[in-house]
C-alpha cells in the first residue's frame, strides 16, 4: 500500500510574498487526490515543498514518521526514493534519449544490472504507450509524448507516492482521457498514493477520490470528491465551470466593485464565454477490465462513511447515491432519504447544522455505522 502523507500547517513564502499559509491535509494511503487552483496560486510550489525541493517556513509534512521539513539531508534523500514525480515541464534531459531518461533514476539510485534496468524501462514505457520511441530525443517528440516519458520515469522506482504536476497540459482531449484511465489503472496495479495537480475539469471530476483547491493563499477545501463537486462556494463553482464571472480574475483576485459591475453585465445577458453549468457528482473512472480492483476504493468507503455525518448534505447525498446496493446495506443507509427535496432547492445549512444534522429539510442519514474492527468482517 502507498504511504500516507500528512501535511500540517504548512506555510511557504518567498521573501515577503506569502504563497500559501497554514495548509493542512492528509493524502490517504493508496488513494488518488487532485489539487485544483488558479494559475499562480502555488500548486507547483506545494508539490516541490512536499518532496523537500523547497523549504516551507513553517509546518510539517510527515511521511512514514519522518517530517521532511525538519529532517536531516540524509533522511530526506531516503524519503525521496518513495516518490515518483512528474514535473510540470517534464524535466527530461534534452541530450538523452527517452530510454536513458527513463533509466536515469534506476542507474542513479539502485545497483540493478543493465539487463534488469532494460526490463523495467521497457515495461514502464509500454505502460505509458511509448514502445518504439526509446531512441528518440525529447526535442524530437510531441509535448504529450514528453509528458508520458516523464510519467514513465516517475514510475521506475516503484514509488509509493506519485506526484503529477499538470500531466494533461498540452494533451488533446482524447489523449487526456487515455491519461486519466492510465492514472486509475496505475493506481489499481501498484496501490500508490497519488496527487495530481491539474486544470482539467473532466479529469478532476472523474479520476480522484479526493479533491482540493488552493485559492487566495489558502487551501480552501480538501476532502472527498463529492464535497467539492457539490460545493456552492462561488470560487469553486466559477472554477469548475470556467466562468469569468466570479471571484477569480485574470491576474489576481477581483475587488468587490469589479465583481458587482460584471454581475450587472451578466444580468443584462452578456455572455461570459462559459459553455454549460457543470455541477454534481459523476461516476468515477474504473480500472480497465481485467486489472485488479483498486484497493483504495474499499478503504476510502470505510473512511468516508465514518466521517459522513460531518459533510454537507449535498456531498452526503452524492456519496450515498454512488454506493452499490450491497454497500448501502453494509453501511445501513438508503439513497431515497434525500428524494423529497429536488436538487438546487435545498437550503444551505449553517456549520452548526452540519454538525447536529438538524436541517429541518431533507433528512441527513443518521448512520450508526463505524469501521468494522479487524476480524469483524463488516457484515457483507
Ligand atoms: N523559486 C521561486 N522563487 C521565487 N518565487 C517563486 C519561485 N517558485 C515559484 N515562485 C512564485 O510562487 C508563485 C506560485 O507559483 P507556482 O508555480 O507554484 O504556481 P502554480 O499554481 O503552479 O501555477 P500554474 O497553474 O500556472 O502552474 C508564483 O507567484 C511564482 O512566481
Ligand atoms: Mg504549476
């Protein structure tokens, strides 16, 4: 199983510019998470901080009991071997062909023979669909192929944690769909903990177990995918729908006057370039038939069901609806608990309501469920 990554109160600035502050989140072992956020909010800086390439000012990032913010160089070197990283620019060595690029971490970090290295490199290159391109130089291939070569290189050390910085940028929609499937298949095969930074809404809606968003120097949300996908937070809605109307501006956050002026234009019928309203939970991508089941899925269900009552009603509904009938029985919940209130007509609860479940409208399931104790079997 992949390693858990626990980030606590992480803050990073360059000189007097704070990039983000007090970021706290946990990447659950073997689950897939996606981080969204407008350009320049520090997503790449976050990934680099997680592997100790950049040093945060405050906070902790704990992997297998080691806090990489405060540990020794030696420990950091050891912990880094757990990571496979696809950098935003691919970061391939321009003078090396793809084979040597992908082989590089093996030659650098292991004592494997060239025969063994060849077996691993060819296997990973096949996995990302680059068989036959071994001799090509990075300058001779397309941007999408470079991304996939970077991904192959990120995989050769059998990482427990995979970080992908915009794996889809520069890919056409069809290739992005293949890439999404590849990431899910990969997770099913090696059960690694995966964090993907992307601007691709389709990928964000269909791939991850968990979704988060950085905005205005803070992590405004991180949790089960259903929470962000059903959120009515203006910045989240604007981002998911690719609208100009909303708090996110071209170069920085908008002030109140600008937002009001834009709202007036929109009310007068001015089209702002977005296409359709995207909201709600869609089915998650499954591994290609024939591959093992994702082990993270079962663990996640137990985890999410144990915190269900703390989530907003719309997210609870999305979660319960996506359970199989067996799961609904196992967790003792029913989907029609929400059937009486049409979507969109549900008043937002106050934070207090969320805790007490005292909504006065669509009933929040008061599930008594708790994760089964080891050996208990869990019923179904
Ligand atoms: N090494 C550095 N020194 C100083 N400032 C930096 C450094 N690296 C990044 N920054 C600044 O940190 C901010 C966040 O950059 P980052 O690349 O993390 O954004 P991002 O969210 O990944 O954006 P994009 O979606 O465009 O990739 C930017 O203002 C950038 O200029
Ligand atoms: Mg970036």
